[in-house]
């Protein structure tokens, strides 16, 4: 009975916690196709896992503005809002290298 | 009968899950649900892996007929000679390490009312949610004489990487210098919009080195090159002058292996190698499962969850879907759609709302030679007004010019998407 009650409480709390975290995780998952699952690169493209958040935000902003030369990232980064870039950068900063 | 894959048998395999179930928290931490994935290509394999990554309490059973993954992307380079079949084949062991139960079998039927799939050899498997990522099958009837000629090995599509890739490579190697390699392209939509033009480039690259008097003749049902047109045409003119001829509005309606000809609506065209890609539709199992919603060809989905618009509890991925506006049928898209699906499935099985606002990216690299690449990229986001994913305005684009740096990035994309999908 006590176990069942604990389960019920944890289950009820889960939806509140999930939303924002899932949104960041889902946005970051798009990057994995070229930068590896959770940003751990299989080679050839820059690993994003464990990169300091402010570094990734700065790089993506420089891609968007054209300040940083790119082959493709200037085109992809323009598809994301400031808030989304912030979410993605926070997600990768929290990943183990 | 649930012969091999009843829930009880799966529980037996999983000591940890059984222990959690016994603790009384089965609905929270134990094996709370089973997802069956049909098809282990870019879509199915990615979905299987990501569901396990994002909720290890979910059982995932992947049913795939082949015992090894063979990539369509990069397979044109096998024809060009710079890569081998070994380079494009990958084991499913990586998925097994994530706890995916990979079953080599064929799904013969789906009973969506009972939530059961039937396997050719393995009996029935029940599911809580089903993901169908069937790829394509061909509408052979659209090209008269095709199926017999293909079975006799006289005409090939090589539009599914594998045995036909090897067979086409052999035909190319056996072709005489001065021969004509005919590549017939179906009307859009088809799998991999730039794929035919990359193939023409790779075949020309091989011929330039080995049989320089030969030609590639593209007979395209579409009026013009479907993707990255100016970049491909510039590459052809500069790298393979006089070797690649493009004819638009040239739909193949038949083949005649006796005369080695492709029949167009108004004329017959002779070739030494006939690489004719017929029109295609969602893979056969999508037809059997009642998932086809558009033109007897494609599967409509809700792009927020990838759930079928026809059959509840069944999600469809990849080339089989009725593509959203501006969305190509590509390995990249299948990989990305699979993550939207995985996120939604994990949420739904936990009683949570799926992510209401998905955003995904397409990147496609085409090798115009051994070393030079051109890309196309796009970002697609949910639009509530239009009820679909649409390309983000101002984002995406193509390469400024073909270049070797992107040759390196193109290969890096392949390495990373293989790891992300299977590793």
C-alpha cells in the first residue's frame, strides 16, 4: 500500500517536470545526425557534448549573423530562435564528453 | 498463437524488469509497455534506439528482414568506386547493446484492433504501440516489361542498397568503352531527390577513369533536375564534359531487354546498361496494414507524433510518409522523424502530452566526384495553422559551390548518422 502510494505521487509529479526538459532534449536530438548522439561525435564534425553553454550560444549566434564562416551551419542556425539556441546549448553543456 | 514473443517470455528475458514488476511499481519503473518497430532502416532503427535511450523501461522489439543494415546514402560511391559495400554495411549489434530486441523476420500482417503483428517465422507479437518504417516498394506495373526484365537481371533499379547495388556495379564494370549507361528517373515524389543526379555523377566519375568514350544518359520524367540543379549541371559540364546528357520530360513507360531499350511515350532509347528506377510507394506492409491514405501510395501522419491518420496506435516513418511541404524523402528526414516519434511514444506511454512543437532538420550531401560535395539543408517546424511541418523561412539552402571541405563533412555526416541510428 505504501509503495503504491509513493508510485502514485511520483507519477503525478512527472508531467510537471517533463515538458521543458523534453523540449530541449528533442531540439538537441536533431543535431545528433551530424554531431553524434547526445553530441558525442563519431568523428569529422565538432563534438558538442560538454561544451560550455556560453561557447555554443556564441558560436550559433555567430553562424546566424555570418560572423563565423560556415559551409552549412549558417543556414541551419537561422532556423532557431534565441530561446531554442539557449535550450540546445544548455542540453549539450550538461552531457558527458 | 503467441509462440515466441508473448509478454511473459519477454519478461523472463529481463531480470531487472521482472524484479521491478515484483516490487509493486510495475507501472512506474517496470516493463510498462512494449513497442514493436517494423523495419530497421534509418527511421526504424533510430526510433528503436531513442525509445530505449529516453525510457529504458519500455521493451522495444525491432523486426527487420535483413540481418545487416545497408545504407542507401553513400551507395552511389560504391558505383563510383571510391567506397565498397563493406563501407555501407553496419551491424545491428549496437541496437542490441541498447536493449533493443532485434528479430530477423518478416512481418506479414498487422492486426491493429488486437494490437498484434504476425511474423513469418516467429509467431505473433503483441504491442502497445507500433512503429512502421517500411521504406518503399516499387510500382512495377507502371513500366511495361519491368518485373520480368529485372528478374532476368537485364534491368536494375539499385534504389534499395544491397544486391542490386552489387549487380549494377558489375554491369558497369562489364560495359564496353563507348557504351551508354541509361539512368531513368521517375516523377517526383521519389526516394532521395538528388540521388539520381549523384548517381549520374558517380557513374561518370568511374567512366572517366576507366572507359572515357562512354556516356551517361539521364531520362528524367521530371521537366528538369529535381534537386540542386544548377550545382549538378555545373559539375557535369566542368568535371565530365560531354559525358552526361540530361533529357527532361522523358518518362519511361516500358523496357525491352531483347533490344536493350527503354520505351518513352514517343520514342525508344537504346542503352548498354539500363538503370531504370520505377515509381514507388510506401512499402508493402504499409499497404497490408491499411496505412495508405494518399494516391494509393503514401501514408498520412500527424507530424507532432508521426501517428498514422488512418490507424490509431500505429506510427509511420520515413520515405513511406506523405511528405510534408518542402520535405524530401531522405535518410536524414527518417532519422529526424524517428526522434519526433520516439519522444511522442515515450510521452504517450507515460500518460504525458507529446511535445506540441517539433522541429527537425534535413541535411543532404551529394558527392559529384570522389572528393567534391554539394549540400542542401532545411529546417522544418510545426505550424498549427497549416497543421503540418513547414520549412522555416530564411533558413536552409544549398552549397555556394561544390567543394572538397564538404566532401569531408559529407563523409562525417555518414559516420555520425550511422552511429546515431545504429550505434
